[in-house]
């Protein structure tokens, strides 16, 4: 039931709007985590447009620090282009854009979700602040009527280590569940 997964709308909102527009800001987990969202909403009688703007592998701190950057550093080399990708789930994409691009599409975002991941993502004070507060203020400046929320991710698959973030063990997986 979509209402128990994420309270994206009340029954009254369903009658007022023909569709809901949802934007997720994060990393590639945002893309994976929204793949079925439009279909789940449709099954519940809600038409939904979902878009993701993401910086692959990033933390909230990276998203905040690169939000309006014209360049980024990759392996010590400065690349003179912004480094976000924007896509409508199952639709059009744009690459090498600034975070503001998502708010310049003429879409009235009803919900904007912020996504963080890492094995220590549950360490609120050290991993989330001040970035989540800064992003929330930024989003409200760009889209004052949007409701804000969090998109939560999952622990990595057992037995599949992930680049120093997860060792592939049951204990490592439990640690990710505990910290998320």
C-alpha cells in the first residue's frame, strides 16, 4: 500500500490534483529506489511524475557543495562542467547540469525528497548536518510549496562487497541496517 510506504498524498489531495510531481535529490540509489514508484502510485489510483537529480556515489555534503558548481575535480583533474544528471523516471535525461536545473523545468514539485546513503548514514550530526538543513532551505527557496521528505535506502546485498563501504558480511550488513 503506497500510503504505508510513503504518505505522498491524502485522499483529499487525490481529488484536487490530476497528478503529483515528485523530485528526488541524491545519488544513483535515488534512481534505483524510484524505478517502480510511478507504477506503485498508479496501482493506488495516483498519477505521479517522478524525476531524479543525482550525483553518482555522493553524500549530502557533496550534493550541497556541488549544487551550483561549474566544475568539479575528478582524480585531481578539474573538469569544467557541472556534475549532476537529471532524469524523469522512464523518460528524458539531461547530463552535466547544476542542481538548480531541476527547479527550472517549469514543474510545480509537490514533493522533494532528499536521499543519503553510506554505511554510516545514520550518524546524523556528523553526516547529515549542516547539509540537510542547507538543502532544505535551498529547496524551499526554489520551490516554496513543496513538501520535503527523505528517501531511505537499503543495506547492500549479503556477500557482495562494495568498494570499501561494505565488506560483504552479515555483520557489515547489520551495521548498515543499524546506521540507517
